[in-house]
C-alpha cells in the first residue's frame, strides 16, 4: 500500500518541474497535425522555443539540446479559441446593473483568474477564451482575451479591451420595470423596456460620443466616450448579440449607420439571412449548436453554421454564457453533424476564431512566430471519445495525461 | 500533507537500527521517577521483546499513573498501545546484543519533546453527515455507529495536528434525545471503535431555547417521568417473562401428553393444535351464547315492550336453529359402532390438557431499554443542563434514582455549584460555545473559567467541541483554563482521560494513542512530531 | 435623570483616573517586549503624564532600582511580562447597523467617530483582552464607507482623536441590488470614475464627493480596502497601483492564491480573526505573507461565542502555523501603529510613547498567559480580579 503511493508522490513532486521551466527547445513530431487550415497532415514536426513556434515543417532537424517528443498515433491542433464565455466572472454579477450604458467597464478588472472554470475549459482543449460581460446591459462593457493557464496570472490576460459588447433584443429591457412591479422609487424604474428603447440607447450613446468629439475642448473625454469613439473609429470590434431575425437586421442597419466593425454574436436566426450576412461581410460568433433553445423568440437550427459557412460567412464558435453548452470541441462536432465540413469546424474554433477576434498574429494557427499553444489529442479531436493528452500554452506544458493513449514520453 | 504521506511508516521500520537513534546517552543526572519503575529483569525482558517500542522524550504525561508523568527525559516502553514501563536515562543500557525492541529517540531533534496521550474531543461532529447535525426528531434508539460516514480525505489533518486523535460522535446535535454515540479514531476514516460504550444523551435544558422559571423547574420532572416509564416497562416485561415461563411449562405438559397418547387417524385435533388464522379469532369470540327460554326472557327485559315481540320471534328462531345444529352435531358424533363410542368415552381424553395460550408480549421499546441500562449502571447518561438550579435538580434526582454514571453537558453555571457536583461524583462536559441568555450567568472566558473553577474543586471535567470545525479550539480552551488557575495536569487529564471516559468507556493506558510533541503541548510553537497508536508510529513533518 | 446617572457612573472614574494620571509611576516587570523584536529583562518604566518618560534595566540581584526616587508610586508585577497595549485596526463595535449608510455606496464623508458610544459595556471587554486602542471603522457594506476613527475606547475617551483611514470595501457584502454598484466590475468602474474625475477637473469644480475622495490620491490619506476573493484582491491592488493610494488590504481570505500579486504590491495586509472552521490554507496565510515580507496585522477583537480573545487566538493559530512569535506580536502592536502613522505614540514601549501597557503572566501568544493588568496613558485601566493575580504593591510618596 505504501509502495503503491510512491509513484503518486513522485509525480506530485516532479509535476511542477514539468509544468514550468521548459527552457530547452522542444520538437514535437510523429503526430498528425492540423495547422489551423486544411486537413490533418502527416509527417509534420513542430519546433517550439521560448514560448513561440519556431518552425513547422516536414522532417525538421532537431537543434542542439532540443528535447524530442515522439507523438506517434496522436493528433495535434492549435489551442482552441472560445469566442464568448463568462469564465472567471462571478455568476450573478457579470453586469453592472445600475445603468444600461456601461461601455467603459472592463471585464478584466473583476476577473477571477484562479477560478476553476478555466481549468475545466483547459481540459477541453481551450487555451484562449474571450471573456465577455453579461448581456443584461445594452452596452455591457469590454471583452478580454485570456489564456486559460500558464504563467503568472497577470500575464494570462493577453489582450484587454478587444471588443465592445452590445446586446440587442429584449434582454436588456427585461430587468427594468417588469421585475420591480413598476416601483417608481426603484433604481430599475427606467428605460429601456422595449426593443425600440434598447436600440435608441445605442443610437443615443453613439450620437453623444460623436457630439463630444465634435465639441472637443482640449480636455480628454470621459472613459465611456473614449470607448465609444474607439468603436466608431474601428479601433475595437463591436460585438452585437442579436438572436432573432429582426435583431440581426437591426444590427446590420446600425453597422451601416455608424460604420462599425461589427461582429455578430450568437446570431441564432442567421439561417434566414445567410446571403445578406455574406454580402455585408460581417463575421459571426455563432451560438453553440447543441443548445436547442434561444432567447428573443429565435429558433435554433442545427445546420445554421453549415449554411453560413457555405454562404461564405466567417464563423467562429462560442460556448456562451450560461447557455448550457458542451465543451467547445463537442460544439464543433455538433456543427459537423449539422453539415459543416470537419476542416471548417476545426477552423471555426482555431484560425477563424483568431481572425474574428483580431488576434491572428498571436494564436489560432501552428505557424512560425505564433504562440506555442498546442493541444495533443488522443484521437481525431472531433470524435466523441477524443481528449487532450498534453496541452502547451506558450511552450509550457500545462496539462498532461500520463496514462494517455499516445506515446508521449 | 505530502510529507505526512511519505512518513507513514510501519513499526517494522528500519529506524530501530539507525545509528543516531540507537542510544539514549544523556549526561544529565539520573532521574527519580515515581511511577512505573520496573525491575532490571523486567527491563531486560522488555528489551528482548520485539513487540516493544522504546520512545525517549524529555517529558511525558500519563493520566493513568498516580504521579501523572515526569518533566525529565525518560525512556518509555510500549507494548501495543499500553505503556509498560518508564526508565530513567541511566537505567537503559546502550543498544546491546540480542535486543529486539525498537527504539525511537525524539530528544535528538527536539530537546524539549513531550509525550502525552492523544487528546479526545468529547463531543464532535466528525464523520457525521452534515444533514443530520441539526436533525431533531430522534429517540434514544438511534445509534451513531449506524450513521457515520467516512469523511473527506485529509480532513483529519487539522485535529491530528492539534493532538486530537479520538472523537466521540453522537447520532445528532439537534435532537433532545440521542442514543449511544460512537468513539472514532480520526485515523480510522470513520470506523467506530469496537466494544461497548456510548452514552445516552438527554437535553433537559438549552441555553438557546427560551424557558421560563416554571419550565426550568420541570427539568427534573422530565427526567423522572422518563425513568418512571422505563421502570414501568421493565415491570411489564418482567411479568411477561414470568408468564412465558409458565407457558413453557404448560406447553411442555401439553406436548408430553400427546406424545404419550398419540392421535389416531380420525381423531379430532386438540384445540389450538393448528393455530387459528389471524383475524378469525375475533369473529369466533363473538359467537352467540346458547339460547334457552330463560335466557330469552332475560334478554327481552333489556328492550322496550313494544319491541319485545319482534325480538322474541327472532331469538326463538335463533334458538331453534341452534338446537337443530346441536342435534345434527350430536348425530354426527354418535357412534356408528360400539368401538367408536368407547374411544369417545375414553377416560384418557378427559384428562387431555388444553393447549396453553401464548402470553401477550408488551411491545419492545428500545428507548426505555436504553434508559434501563442507565439505571442498571451499564450505560452512561449525558444530561445537558445549564443553570445552577437545573444542575441541582438533576443531581438530586440522580441520587434518588441511583444513577451511577452521569455526565453533565454544557453546565454553564457549574462554577456556582462545583462543590455539589463534586459531592455527587459526576463529571462535566464543557462546550466552548455558549449563548448569552437572560437568567444565565456566564463568567468571562466562560468555558475556561468554568473549567478552572471545577478544577479547583476537584471535579472531573472535559471539553467537547460540539461541532467539527472548532475541535482545534479545545487545546486553546484548556490552556485558557490554565491561565485562569487550573492545574496543568488536571487540564491534560481533561483533554485525554476524562474526555474518553465521558463516552462511557473505561480508560486504559494508551486508549487514545500517544502523541509526541516538539515541546510543551500548550506552547503555540509546539508541533506534533509523531502519533503512535500501538501499531504504527506516524511521523508528521511538523504538521499542525 | 439620565445625565445624572451617567455623571454618577463616570465621575468617580474620571476623578480617580485623572488623579492617577497626575502622579508619576515606576512600573516594574520581569520582562518586557519594547517592540516586537526587542526584549528587555527586568525593566523599569518611568511613566509620567501618560507617557513613558524613561526605560531602564534593574540589576539582577535587585540591588539597583532606577526611578525609585523620581516616581511618586511604584507598581511591581514581579516576574510578569509587559507588552504594548494591542491596537485593533478595524473594530466594528457599535449598535447593529450603525456603521454603514444604506442608500448610497460612496459615503466618504461619514465619520465612524459619530457612531462612537463611550459607554458601551464592550469596551471593558476589550480592555480585558489587552486592547487599549482601536480604529472604529465603517463596516464592509459600502464601497467607501467613511473615515475610521483612532481612539482609546471607554468612558474616559470622549472624542476620537484622529481620522485614521478611509474605509473602502470591494467585498460581496458591499453589493446591493438597489444602488450603484451592483457588481464588482461596477464598483471598480465607479471608483475609477470618481478618481479620474478628480484628475480631470480643478479643485473649485469638484463636487462634494470628489472633494472628499481627493485626499486619498497620490498617497495622501490612508485607505483600508476590504477584499476577500481573488478577483477582489486583484481589483484592489490594481486600483492601489493605478492611483498610487497609500492603502492596506483588509480580509484577504483568498490571499493564498494571490501571493505573487500581494508580494509585488507589498502593501500591508490586515487579517480578520480566524473562524474555527478556517481551512489550513487560511491559517498558514499569515506565515506565508510574513515570509514574503508583507506586513501582517490582525483585527476584529470582539466578544464572540467562544469567549476567547480573537486577537490572541489569531496569534496562537498563526504561530502554530509557522508565523514567528515576534511577527505575531507585531501584528497587533507595531504594524497597525505603522499603518496609522502613529508609531511615535502607540505600538511599543519605547521612551516617549503613550504608556499603554499590558501585563501578562506569560508571553501573550501563549494561550496559558493571563492578562494581569492594563495601563493606558499611565492609568491602571483594568486589573485581574482574584487572589491569583500578581500582587501589586503600591508605595506612595517615595519622594
């Protein structure tokens, strides 16, 4: 009994040594590799050094002092990217509800990076997550891109204020008036309470931001205005959560009106207007396809993502906030079931997601100079039984399954 | 955590042969120890016994011995859990040829090391399902032993680090009546110790519940009525047992008769030979009496005159029916030939005994049986009372009903009546948490001050955490009692022997295992170096 | 009627204490911790006018007896141990609900001294536990609850002396669905809005809120921020860094997970009393913080259900879990004094400090130690009753 514990103890003792301090170059070879586009390819090796991918190619020579990892019988993908989550946010408080327009609130300021949520996401192969404020406000605030593990925790936030979240539809108005029984002394006795009101809040905020810029007096405008101006100037993306057909059309109208760099979020009813969306050229971070319900009277269809991709819309995936979605890779598999080609499904959670979020120069593909966020899978990742055997984030081994099916030594 | 796992060593570890631990030379003066001095022969026997472990510490405490231990370095010999000898430094020779006993010298690394018995939490919730902590509607038949569940791994580290090795778990905390609790070793993962013991618990008063003076006066009455009911039950059971004996006697006679006079084919079975089916008995018991004209007249008198004619007709019809049935039965029983008549008039048949009826058993009541065990002195009774008048009333009742083994739980005002408690010879279980209530006079630092007052009077007392988390407060409370003037030995006894005995078990040397401390166990810097439970010595790497 | 009763209760006390304070005193003990790291055997303190005028050492054989001629009285506690009186940095002793304002979350102009009641029976409880001075502080239910007041509680102290620090809170108990903020994100945003607003406008244009918050910026007024969870700690540290606040953290229950950030910030941490259910990680936190060089203090003395002194229990458990005893003593004396910038007055027994002295039967972190007497500003505030207290011999008129 005592002897049986020794390997365990040893592994606990030695684990930190594995987890950190990987200074020598690392060569991964023998696995089938998905680089972020195209199908899985055999015979590709990946050289990692200093937290970055140094080279990807056939029969790469191992530099001096490099550790070589023979991963025969495994599948490698870039670390997955989740387009919208609430990881690390306190569950009922992901919005500041005292106002409808809080564009200046940064999610990164209240993020609990030590939360176990990140570990669960990591163990599903997700290395980068976009954490977004909740959808109870018209302007929810600014998204943040986080690595799910690795490094000292401050460094895990790798791009702050990546997008501004705007929510259309009935949800922002729901908390107002209705719940409080119309008590006029309540903080919640205010507009908007309808779709019209919601859209008006958006218009008014943008109008006032523009007005402030025009009447520029030398003083720096306040933070909310700065964020709105950044959105108007295409410095940050505008993520509009629109579920129903009508809301999607509204989003397109608003984008045209204010010339926004729009990204559509959830877009459950995009099924109806694939061609319109393709013509407009805005990408979509689609709702998790396994979830059969959606708000705002939208009707989810399993094949929405496939149809969007077919029409030429850039589609990324998300697990969403409190939607009851599966792990991200399973959601990709659901999209495949809905008719999306496998390669497209993997792209939706890697390279396309990186492009949509504007970080294609950092993550999303296995290419020279990008972060070494690598997942080694036990089986083709879209297969139901697949699981990550080893996960690297910026070259650090952050998850390792010693008894896995691969020959990872 | 990690180091603890690494250092779990069986007794047969090789430390016995490690050179640094071999010898116990000490340049100090020989110590005169008042307790447990063994003869040189005995020492030699112990040294040759492979089941003996010698532990050297700078001081030790053992509530079993009269002298309560020593504050000088000694070698202590253990066989199993039991301490079998104490030897001063110069008595024990360096390890020699043919020595089989193991040795462990703690004074090398910790010059101020102490050995004490493992501490015992006299009222704890470890291993008890949290859902049942506050459960109320229990009675004395519910046993803690059946409700324990293994606790999460690693939880035992906290109390173990405070030297607490044993906990006493009641079936519930919320219930006013709770059956036998269980003694559990924290190391055991929730398996209660085998053996008898386990105290009953009755909450007669609570500091949190509002009570008028009148209610408080009822405290003794409640207990008395419970005991009376138990007594009545015992009497009924005794009567039934007597009846059963008689029944056995009659039944034997009944069976013997038929063994001697076996039934022949065609004989009627004796009444009751085949038990009547349940439910039919009642109907048969209602059979109508045999009607005669006189009886009919008698019955009719009970009815008003205008009804009598109708009823008479019915009864007479009934009488005729009965007579017809009787005649038919007689005709059937009538002999068809002479032989049968003879057998029917067999004189033996006349003497055939009636089948005896089984006496009705009074329903068994585990609650009352448990109380009877208390009255018989076989089980300990824990009674929660708080105010001085309640304590007095319960003590008087205990004297009247001759309850020998009793522990007062809570007893917030025990300091007021310490003398009376000592005279009654009961011990007190003090709880750390007491709620201030009007009419309840608490001393500042109430539990500790209470303990000190009891210690001054010579009353035996112990501490219970009454929860899971506050177990580690017990040594702090004990130390605070020392601060208030209690004797240190009395307080160490309270943490070990008194707490163990408050579970209804008799204390034996090492009943709660042994703990080796890096220094005086009350010092905040003291660490638990090792835990010894008779089978293995578990070394904690400075765990707390 | 009531005033009469109060006068009846207080006047004798005031008179005796005033008279006592007038007379100089030589205080002898067996050992004293002048500061947490500085021990003196057989010291004698000359106390006059409520201050420690001088400290000297007696000879081993008792031959030399300094100050015998200077002092009008001598108190001899034999072999007892003296430490500075404890300072509880965040005390919430007030009638229920008096230490927060419910309608607004930013109330920086409120003063806790206005909730101070000198006649609460609790103050005597605090003396019995060795606490001679406290910061009466707004509680955790407001984002900026108001100014804490440094005071030496009890009937002799009529007025709070200092504006000790501005109490802020980012904890969950501050969130209120009926006012701004309703979330941690909103709380940080609100504070940032106020602080940035101060920077963007000139003082004449400040609104009352900005005027009240402005002294905190750039290391002016000390700020005590309650933060429990990882996210709250991180948010608090970000604010401290961004606006260069002179701050300390209160609570820090999940601090063990944010050691890196705490070490980098290096600001003091004030820990609340341990609950008996505190996990091992929490118990080990003081030792880990001290090892990382972060000043640690304990706070929250009150009469709890267990009847034990919370500060001393905290010291005990922290020491059991690896904190050096000197750091534990510092946590209730010198560290809080330093945080309050009152190191020249309280938190030690050095020359020139207030004569706030606790006299113990052993070192105060030993749970067997008993408090024998408490002196505050040179006045005997409380003395242990009963025969077993060390005998106090008083001589008058040595001169």
